[in-house]
């Protein structure tokens, strides 16, 4: 009796199902409508494109016809046939290809020349780098040579300045600039050799004993320097101010010696004759 009086509840599951079916129906309708509109749009675009292509083709055809007519008219004016024009065009094309070929060859030559110049520049850069290295090495050698220079007592018993025993050491002395230096090479029986304001004359050279004898001609006087040793400072006075001159022989050969004459800065500078 009690169950018959209770009200019946609606089926909630069936309601949700009906809603979903309705939504899907709406989606399907919209999809069909969108597809229909899209197809219409595509068909319109295809028609427009086809129309544009047909118009373009008509323009091309008209242009070709016009070119042909112009060509025939030109041929009539210059008295040339169509074949003549074609032959002329072929000749012009051949000449153009030949010109392009020459231009390409010229460009290749220029590129090759540029490559050669680049190579030469690279060589110059290498030479410059080598020169810098050589200069640095020379500077190092000069410093090493300078450290080898010595002072000693001359044959007059006077303290000598720095003396050079090689040409390299002589170059160092020249660069110091403390005195004037004149390099010489004397041979026996060659007569007096003028250096600055004096003359030197070799009388004897003994390579085995490293000794030599020479005459110094100064102030109209002849001074004999006998049996002097290799690298020995040979000293004498010259001029009215009695300036101290000095010579050093650093090479002795048979009947020949080589060395240098050193004079004070105050001594006259005379060009050797």
C-alpha cells in the first residue's frame, strides 16, 4: 500500500543520452553546411583560375602572333626572308656564346693572376717575418759580441779603449760612436795606404807567429811598429794637438794583414784617397 503512493523519478540516464544525440545532430548539420560552403568556395576559385589561365593563354597567343607579324614586316622592310632572319639570329647567338666563352676565359685568367698575386703577398709576408727574425737575431748577436769586447794596454803602455778582434766586433764599436773607425787591408810592397790623416805601410807579416811589422807615417814622420801581435792595440800620437791614434790588426795572412784604425772624435775627418 505504501509503495503505490510513492511518486516515480524520471530516468536521468535516458535524458543525458537524448542530450548527446541532440548535440551530435547539431554538429553533423553544421559540418554538412560547412562542407557545402567549402565546396562552393573551391569551385568558385577553380573557375576563376581557369578563366585566368584562359585569358593568359589568349594573351600569349596574341603576343606570338604580333611578334610573328612584326618579324615578317621587318623582313619585308629590310628585304630579308624568315629564313634569313633565323640564320641571322643563329649567327648572333653563336657570336654571343663566343663572347661569353672569351669573357669566362678572361675571368679565369684574372682569377689565376689574383691567385699568383696572393701567393706573392704571402711570400712577402713570410719574407718580412723572416727579416724581423733576422733583425732580432742580429740584435742578439750584437749584444753577445758587445759583451766580448775587452780593454787592454796598448804598446805605448796606455790604457786602450774597447778593442775589436773581428769585423762583427768592429761594427759594434762603430755603432757605439765613441771614436772614428777606418777599416783597412794592407799587403806587403803595395806602398802606403792613406787612412784619415795618416798612412800605413806593411813591411812584414808572419802568419805562423801571428806577428807583423808596419810603418806609420804621420806628421811627416815615419814610425816603425815592429813585431806587433795579433789583436794588440798599436798606439801613436798625431796632429798638433797630439791626439792618441790606435790601430788593431785582427787578421794576419802571408804578406797581408787586415784590421782597423781608431781616432778620437776630435781628429780631422779626411776622405781616404
